[in-house]
């Protein structure tokens, strides 16, 4: 995918290491493709937040981008040696997920506090394994059975605490959160409206925040006269601007993003919003987004009903397209995401202060398979 290298390069600065480069082996077309990836992608979010560069002099603890056998994404760290990053799964979210590991992030569903947010259905975890690795099980059953125990650990908890996550809360929309299936789901969210939020292909705001906190990038900016609004943080690459949660824009996260969305006011009359978007395959950003703010008076609720979403968009984490509605008090977090047509889905939100409900529609340029 053309936007991969920006995220790979972003690893370099934050981890205190330097990317060793793309491996000069493989077929001519593979090398040409990798070099093209190395040149592309300056328009994605990562490059706007993190400085990066290449240094081929690095001999150890560099991140080597190469094929590790088969079409898969993986991250492998060798103590006092290279870190290997395979990018052969072929889609943005999988690669960004492995980069998250390289930067020190753990699986969200394995956090210390995960039992408040999800329930793991262990028999279905094994069913998920059997469905995903059916060919391998048939060819090498004993080897596959050994890996099953490792696979189950991905759904276990890690010995982390709140301080290990630098105070960043649990986010269903983290790039580090596994998705779940409709049939025999291995995980069930406590809030069922987050069923499609899990497995996101977006690098979430909380991912950016934890990485910048973890690597002490947020303290690189001198105190500013004006603070970031709506839980944003100062961009360590450009300290007079802020990195904003989804749904916010402007220099200090005080405005609506400049993406063509509307600013509406809810009243007692039911209003209908119809939005059609189409991705441009030549666009530098990975998704096309339109953000609509829906305002209401203080201490007044907003009822939202999704009547219809185009068919043919099934993918983990609404990877191909979807609608996101943010209603939570903590605006750092990802909102509810929906991808399917539904006859009626509504909920009522009432805050103690004026709130804005944001609707996001995203279309991925090169979607992964469901």
C-alpha cells in the first residue's frame, strides 16, 4: 500500500532508534515497489506529528523492513540486535498495528483493565484460530496446535497498570485492538455499540497520545500561552499547533475539521442527513472523511437514528467505510462505528453540559479483505 512508509518512518524518532532501511533483496519488482513505498505518504497523520529520517549506518537495534516469509505482518525484536518488521499483509491497519508494537504498545484487549470493557469467549477463540489457520492445521497439525497456545495468549491480560499506559484510557478504536466476528465472536464488548469499533484500521488519537507520552515527546514543547482545547496535545514537531482528537480541527482543536462537513443544530423536529462520499485512489490521505457537528442546548439530549448505510462494506473495524458517532464525555476516545444497513438503531445521549455529536464517514482507498 502506498501510504505504508510514513508510519514505518514514524517509528524512528519516537523509539530513539533509526530505521535501517528497506531490504535490498527479493525480486526486481519487489525492490522497486518497496522503494516507491519509501518515497510516498507524506500526507498521512504520522508525518505531521513525528519527525523521521533514514540512517543506513545503524548496525543494531535498527528496524529492518523486510519479508519474513509469507504474506503476513509481524514484528520481531532481537535483544541487542535488529528489529524486524514484515509488511506483507498488504493493508495499512496491519502494518500500523505492528509499528505500534515496535513503539512499545500492547494489545488493547490485553490491558490490565480490559475486563471492564470486553468479555473473552474462550471456546470461540479456538474457533477463530481454526478458521484463520485451516490450511496450516491440515498441513502441519502438530505445529499448528503448538501455536494455538500462543494465539490464546493474545486474548489474555498483560501485567500492566495505569502508569504503563501513561494515563491513556481504554479505547475500543485503538489500532492495537483486535476485531471480532459476527458468528462465534471471540470477544464481546461491554457496550455492544462498540462491536464494529474494535479492529479499527485508523491510528487513533489515544495511540498517538500514548506513544508521545511514552517517548517523552509531549514535554519537548515549552509552555505555551494558550492550551490545546478538547484534550488535544501540542505537536512536538510544531509546538505552536495541537494534535487533535477525531472530530476536532484548527490550530488549538477549537474548531470543526476542514473536511467539508456541516455544523447543524438539533431541535424537536426530526432532521434527515444524507451524505455520499467517494475516495480518490490518488489521494495522499488513506481515508476520505466528512465530519458533521450536531449541537443542542445545554442539558438537552440528542437522539440519532441510522436508517441506512450502503451494502457491501463488511470488514473488521469498518475498514472499507462506515459512520462514527461520538457521544462520550471523554472526547479522546473513539466513538461508535457502524458499517451495515439497519432498519433502526437509536440511542439517547444527555450530558450535563453542551455536547457535540460528530458523524464520521470514511472510505478506504485500498481496503483489506474482511
